[in-house]
């Protein structure tokens, strides 16, 4: 007997009975067949009941164990939750402690950096003192390389000591020492120019010295001046200027005469002779050689201007009346250059502007001006630059 139909959702008892009684056995004796089917169904029902009872009994037996296991799982879940909360607290504590430790380490590192900078500044200050004490002896030795090394060391120390109170005085001292070194090198440099050995080892050594002391532009000026003078000499040997005396008298009532550059052919040098009254004689012969004369006059004027600026920058201090007098002198000198058809050099114009300006407007006027000139004039006038 097929009992699989009882497990279907669409089970129809009538259809199942009709289908069961269609067999040959049912057709022979329906009552006996029906009795047999009923007995089998009852037997199956009894087996199902027994199975259900066993299953129910097993369920009843397992429920307490399952309940205990569920309770254990609940306790373990609570314990796990507590442990997770504890771990979370530990993690937050570690993060907080790490943050505090990192801040402390950063502060310690900052303090360490400050101490290193202070130590470096102290070493440089001591180095400056040592170099300053020995520099005169080194200058007396006459060893240019040793002198340059000393000045480069002082220059490096001064870069670290930019915030010391006497920074301007130290800068002025260093610049004066550089001037002395430049004066010592100049004759040898001119000799190198004359022998065309500027690209030799000696010339390269001089170039390195000027570069190390940050005066490479001065070397260029020396070379350009030498070339101009050499060109002038060559022209002077080829062209004769009759009745020409290239001297100019700068007359001002109540004021001293400006410095004048005079060229000496014997030693191939330019010498600045201040307070010298000289006379320019206008002649008819000048017209035929005006180009040469103009070129000569321009060369002399440029050299005079450069020397004038260099000597002004060597002044350590100026009182108000002296400053006004210097402004008057420079203005007059610029007027003379203008009358000669020449333009004052940018350095001279910057000097005049910084000397004329009022102290409260010095900062605004100093903008876009060369730092060396600004530093020199501010120290000269005792004006603090922001």
C-alpha cells in the first residue's frame, strides 16, 4: 500500500480511497479488502503515535540540557561582552597614554632642537671671538688663503648670529676686513690681468676667494675697469689729442671738492685723490677727438663714483649735521655728473635716497634696495631696520 500520498499537501481522502479500491483484490471482496486496509491504517497510525511519543520524550529529555547550554552561552556572551568592554577601555587608555607620550616626545624633541641651536650659536659665537682675536695676526702673516679662510669662517658664524645685539657692528667689522683683503689681493689681481693669467690656477684661486667672501661682483668690476683702462691706453697710444688736459675743476662755494680719479701710466693703476682742485681747459682741438674724450671721461667718472660709494660705505657713524652735509655733497656730485651728460650709478642713487629719507620712513625706502647698502646706511644713521 502506497502511503506516500498522505505526506502531500493536496492529499484528498476520497481520491485515495477510490484509487485504492480499483485494484483486483478489492473488486473480488470489497468488505474484506476494506477491513484489511483499515487494519493496516490503524497499525500505521499506532506506529506514528509511538514515533511521536519517542520524539516527544527525547525532546523533553533534551530541553533541560538545551536550556542549560543556552544559559551557559548567555553567560559566556556576557563574559565576552565584559572582556570586550575591558579591552576597549585598555585600547582607549593606551591611545590616550600614547598621545600624551607623543606630545611629551615632541616637546622633548623641540627642546632638544632649541638646545642644539643654542649650542651651535654658542660655538659660532666662540668661533667668532676666536677668529676675531686671531685675524690681525693672520693679516700680518700676509697669507691670502689663510686670511680668506678666516674671513669665510667669520662670515659663516655671522650668519648664525643674526639676532645678536651687535650684529650690525660685526657686519661692519667683517666688511672692513674684506676690504683689507681686497686691497691686499688687488695688486696681484692686476698683475694676473696684465699677464692674461686670469684663467690660470692663480686666477682661479683669486676667483674662488672673491666668491667665498661673496664679493664676486667686485672682481667683475675690477676686471671691467681693467679692460676699460686697457682700451683707453690703446686708444691713447693711437690718437693724439692736441692741447687736451682731462682735468675738471669742481667749484662750490663753502664746500670741499669731490674726489677725482687720476690714471698713472707708469704703474697701470687708478688712484683717487680727494680734495684736489683741477682745471679743465676748453680748446678747439677737443672737437676732433670728442668721442675719445667722452669715453675717457665716462671711465673716469664711473671709477670716481665707485670709489666715492666705497668710501662712504666705510663711514661707521654720522651725526645729523654730517649726514646733511654728505647729502649735499652727493647731490652736488650728481649735479656735476648730470652737467657732464653722465648718469649717477645706481649705488650712488640708492645711497642718496637712504641718506635723505626720514628715519620713520627708512623701512619703506629700503625696500628693493641692495641689502649691503641698506645695512651700511642703517648702521651709519643708527636706524633700526625691521
